[in-house]
């Protein structure tokens, strides 16, 4: 039987952490899917979706999911946009669990 753990520790690289981590609410491994969305965004366009030198403003943007697909960097990546939106917005609705690295890799193919 697989055990699930919930955490309260605020940890991670500021621009990559999920809103739950910043808010100090209980979270589990699903927050890794958010971080995966940030990584996918960076891979597809070359810069992060959330950036601000002021951490308070950065965290506000993350909590509000305030990002955009900046032109011209995203003009030819419409399928990538859909997958990133899925990771950022639908993860809580669908409660996706990461089973293994193959499933994550196949998600982006």
C-alpha cells in the first residue's frame, strides 16, 4: 500500500513553487505538477512565466496565476500553451497523481 504524505514546509525555488506552498496551506506531491508546468513553460519559450525581483510581488503573481504567453515567443506553440494551462489550472480539479517519469514524459509528447 502506498502512503501519501501532506506537508506544510515552505520550500523550493521562488518562481517554481505552487500557490499552496506559498500560502502555507497543507499540500502534497501534486504541487510538483505545478512546478512541472513552470519548467515546461521555460523549455518552450526560454524564460519563466513568473518573474519579479520583489518576492512579495512574485508570490502575488503566482497565487493569482498571473502569467501570459508573450508574443512572439509563443506564436508557434499552441499545443504547448494548452498543456501548460492544463498543469496550472486543471490539476486541482482532476487531482492528477504522478505515477512515474514515463507518464510525465508521455504527457508532453
